[in-house]
C-alpha cells in the first residue's frame, strides 16, 4: 500500500497529499520516519557527524530532502493552521516530566494533532494505559501557521 502511494506521488507530482496519506496509514512508516528525524535531523547542521560515513550521510540527506519537499510545497498554505490543537498519547513518566505548562517543546519529528479535542482523547485512552505509561492530552497553541 505505501509503495503504491509513493508511486502515485511521483506519477501525479503531488507528493504532499500522498505523503500525508502514507504517514497516516496504520503501518510503521511514521514510526520509522519520526525515529530517524528525532535522532538525526539536527546532525545535518554538523557535517563532522556524518562526513566519514556515506550511509549516515545518505540517511540524513534523505531526511532533509523529505522535509524540504514538504515545507516548500506550493500548496502547503492550504494545510497550515493557526489556533488550538490537541494531541493524545500514552507517555512514560520519565518523558512526561519535561512537559510543564508554559514550557516550549521542540518537536524534531512530525506529530499528529487534531483541532477536535475528543479525537485526541481517543489516542489518550485510559483503557490502553499500562503500569509504565500514563494517558496524556497535550494542548498546543499554534501561533505561526508555518509550524503546523
């Protein structure tokens, strides 16, 4: 399914729509992409971190190209948003300690949010909670529509 979406993106030259479709599929694409973005995207600005490793260079370059294609897409303005958005998730207590009201959080990956609080609450469902994870509902105030 994901391979088909990327083929359609190339054929129709509409990579923004097909990227969003691929990202929102219930598969590992978003998990793998976000893991690599979180781990490596800032390395792009430090050439010494990948100059001696061709494999790492290709990975970082690929991540940068994906982000660049998305943020420079001519129709991106149709999908930008300014206002309140919610994100529901399960989080371990160690990760939760950094989330304090008023703190600024830098997301180095793509995150799914909703303007509808009830939809976000589904992803923070208490029934899925474990002994090591707690149910969390984040509220984002998006002031710059280029960031969402």
